[in-house]
């Protein structure tokens, strides 16, 4: 009896190990035509931490993705599209899989409802370059302005060693 319980628990644990592949091993697929472009969250949604959060997903033809969220700061995560059976997923560098379904210019992305837009938000544009009819993703540009030197007078400290 105990042997059967132990075997059952072992099988349950091993089944849990057969999960998703890690991000570097995931096979990237080119994006279907109806998925390519810029998608933005369609109003406040329960799955976002605050109603003011704006979620964007940019997908290029090669299947590279940029998931960009902005609220108090901008968070961007690179990813890639992959198929699991008959379902399209976006997997990001944190190994988070989100299901993608597109119908009539509305996208279900994980638990978000998104709509197609012309371009990403201002904060997300720092990571996206549109050239030759497709998107590429870059690191945040380095500011070109040189920080100014501190012009405040500093008090001098006199130390006395006794």
C-alpha cells in the first residue's frame, strides 16, 4: 500500500517537471501576418496592477517581440513567438509564456485584451526602431547631454587630530 502511494506521488512530481522549455531553447517562429505590428491594452484591465498601466506588445515579421509596460516606470521584456501544438505563444526572457489569439484586430494576449495601434507609446519608442517596413528592438539610447558639474559651494571640513 505504501509502495503504491509513493509511486503515485513520484509520478505526479515527474509529470510537473515536463513543463515549458527555457527561453534560449525555444524554437522561434515567424509571425503570422495578422499578428505583426503594435498592440496596446484596450482600456483598464483587471490583470494589470493599476488602471493607469499601459501594456504594449510589438511583434516583427521574424517573430521577435517586445512586451513593454508603463506606469510609474517603463518595463520592457524581449521575447519570441513559438507554437505549442496549434496555439501561438509569446515567451519572454523571464520564461513567461503568454497565449496569443487574434480575431478581428483584437488580440487576447495572456489575460489582456489588446487592440492594434499605429505606433508604440512614447516611453516604449525608445526600444523600437521602425525601418524598411519592419520593427527592430534596441537598448535604451544613451543620453547625449553631459551632466553639468555641481555649482554649489561645498563647506570645507577641518579635521583635528589630537
